[in-house]
C-alpha cells in the first residue's frame, strides 16, 4: 500500500522550522564566539560554517516552500542545520571545557550529516532530485561506509583506520561532483543551464579551501552564493542568463587587467622619457588606456563568445558567413542559407520563415506553439514571420541569442523580401503569358470564325458575279452590292479587333479626352495626363469603361462622376448615385477584371459605398 505524502502545508512548516532553528543556533554561536579568544585566521566575528548554517537552510526553506516534493530543498535545510549545530557544539565545548574533543560524538555526527547531505547527496541529485542511474547508489554506499568506518576508528582509537575512512568519504564526494560533469554531458539545455548556476559559484568555496587557513575566511563571502544559485537555477533559471553572467564577468575581468596593464606600461614609459614633466605621464597613461578600452572590449567579447559558443556563436562571424552565402546563391536558396546560419548560430533544432502561405524550413521547429515567433520587417513593411524552434540538446542555450537574432534578422528579412519579389515576378510573368495566350486565342477565333468566314463568302460572291456578269447583269449587280456590304462588315470586324487591342480614342484624344468621350460629358481632371505609360492608360480606360457599364446597366444611375488625378500615381474614381451595393451582392466578372487590371501594374482597385449613397470605384495605379 502506497503511503500518502505529507501535505505541502506541513512540509513548508517543517522547512521553515528547520531554518528558524538553524538561525537561532547561529545567533547562539555568534554569542559564544564573542566570548572566545579572537580567531587568528579570520577578521570576521563569525566563521564560514556560520554562514553555511544560515544561508543553506534559509534558501532550502524557500525551495521547499515553492517545490515541496523536490528533495534538493530538504538537503539544503538538513545540511545547513548540521553546519549550524556542528560549529555551535565545537565552540560551546571550547568555551565550557576548553577542549572541543569532549564533544567529539556530537561534532563528528553533525559533520558527517553535513558531508553526506551537501557533499554527496546534493551533487548526486542536483538539479532534478534523482540519480543519473542506479549505479550511482554505490557512491552513497561508499560515503556511508566511510562514515561508519570513521565511527569505528573513533571508538577504537585507531588513527590509521580513521585516515582510511577520511579517504573513502573524500572519494565519494569527488565521485559525486564528477556526476555533475556526466549529467552536464547527458543533459538537455534546461538541465545544463541549471548546472552552470551551481558550477559558477563553487570556485568561491573551493579556492579558499585549497589555499588553507590564511584564506579560508574568504569563503564566508562566497558560501551564500551557492544556495542562492541553486534556488535561482531551480526556480528562475529562465529569467537570468548564466552564460551572460560568465561572459560579462570574463570580459570585465579582462578589461580591468588589460587596461590596468596599459595604464601602468604607458605611465612607466612616460615617467622614463618625460621625467621632468611627471603630470604628463599620468595624462598620457589615462589617454592611452581610454583609447584602448573599446577595441579591447570588442576583442575580448569576441574571444569570450568563441570560448563559450564556438565559432558558430559569434554574431559578427555569423553575419560574414551569411553575407557570403547570399552573394553566391539565388533568392530562394539564399533564404534557406540564412536560415541554416541562424540555426547553427542559435544551436536550435530548426528555424523557418512563413510568408504568403508558404514555409521555408531549415531543420525542425517542433510542434505547433513550441516555436518562438518573430515578425520580419523590411523597411517598415511586414514580409513574414520567423519561427525559432527549441534549443538543441547538444548545447546549452546561448544568452546572447538576442544579439544573434538582432544581427541576422535584417538579413533574413532582406532574403525573404527578395523571395517575395521573385515569386511576385514569377506570378506576373505567368499572368502575362496567360493573358498573351488568351489574347492570341481570342484573335485566332475572331479571325478564323469572323474575318475568315467573311472573306471566304466574299471570294465566292466575286466568283459568282464574274460568272453571271454577261448572262445576268442584274444578278451580278446584286452580288456586288452584297459584296460591298460584306466589306463594310469586315471593316467593322477589323476595327473591333483593333479597338480590343488598344482603344483608338487613347491615341487620338489622350486618356482624359477618351474617358470624356466614353462618359458622354465632362469629367474632373487633376494633373497632366500627357505622357502616361500606355499600359496605365489602357488599364484606367478599361476600369472606367467597366464602371460606367455597371452604373448604367445594373445600377440605373442618373448621374456618374468621373475623376482622374495624377500625382505619384494615377488615381481613378467613378461614383454614381444609384442604389449602392446590395448586402448579398456577389462580385462578378467585371469587378474581378477591374481589380486584376490594377493589380497587374502593382496598383489597387476597390469598390465601396459612396458618401451620400451610391457606389464608388476607386483605383490607384503606380506610374
């Protein structure tokens, strides 16, 4: 039967109680320490163990309060309480008896609990609260065996046996910290990020410990950072970039060292050669150090980026690679190349660009909703969406992702815009080819079915008239009269064909005159209508023609107003006083034709309700 877990409220109360007891013990230890002779190895009124006994249980209680079922918080609480009890018992026996060895069982027990919780179990279980595999139970067994052997040595007084126990516990702790390295190599991006928070704070404890007593007190300043980093890593790792912290720390340290070196070197050189004007030496050193600051910072930043992220993670290097690929690829492959570079630079599973209903993908962006969406804007014009997939498990997420995205997104927007232009050009070519073939088909049909039949009939009439001219002149005269009428019809068909290609009125009267003739009255004209491109004139004329047909035939309008205005583009407006557009009206062939004529030239055409009633057709055509 499975036992029920303690209620979260009870767990939180217990954790807060442990932290409170630990703090009380530390306050008591500070009171005891104040009555002991001053320690020769620390200038502080408390020891590193005091700080551990306060910081670890406090942050452990915070973790338990937020994640009651996560064992990491409980380990911090238990280890911190053990540290507080250990240092208090040692100092208390030193104060009462002058010899802390009298309290060795208590001191030994609390120290072993501290080693087991914080030195073995914490690194083995951090950050998920579970072992890498069952085989790592052996490390815990080794530590427990060493501690048991230590008790045997204490009770039997065998010093050599105690040294052996010490080495067993030390080996278990070393293996436990080695598990962090193994976990980092096997972990995903989130786990690696959490591990780095702990790893970056450990040198503040380990370095003073290795240097020994003269420097051990410095660990007091670094110990609170360890449980704080663990709490941040478990609860808020997404809010802070640990690699950004490392990067800035390295760059800042390098700047201090290099700029200080430059200042000292220039100051020394100036003092040597300008000994009589010593103030100039300081000014020269400051000027040289200031001038070298920005170039050195850039070089250090590039070096740190390469150290943390490799050659593919440096934004400048990525931009150069991207430009090179764009210069040697067509627009479609250029966009794919930019996505490949971005995917490598961010170390993500995939990136994609969505535009105009199509998607160009490099890698896999994962399921819907898992990708980050970034708008692509080209000179203020939205061109599509950039989708960035989750981070690849091969590397931890780079905190400089924003710098990489900010550097490469303009190039991706340029490539996406080029693809859109290429696609638009292809569609335009297809429309032109389709329109040309349709026009050829119409001309062929008209010539074959109209002019061809008419000319064949005229040829037969001529032959019949020749045969009957001598024997039946009257019949020949009738045939010639019919032939004359047929020629008039053929001339009309030819004029109709020519008119279908380009209205002759445009060549004779210009756009304004042709539209006025079409309207049967005056129109409003703004700007010079001379010198317009032929395609623009035809499109505007056909749009007005279709709008007038609709107004007269379908709307039954009594008055139609036509306005032609030329500026940076040609604006055509046709408004009538008819009943307007019916709510259930469906656009017909004529309305679609007007829109297509404007769109072919990169313009727009819209049909809407006119102010005061009626219908308005408004088209704008670029010049």
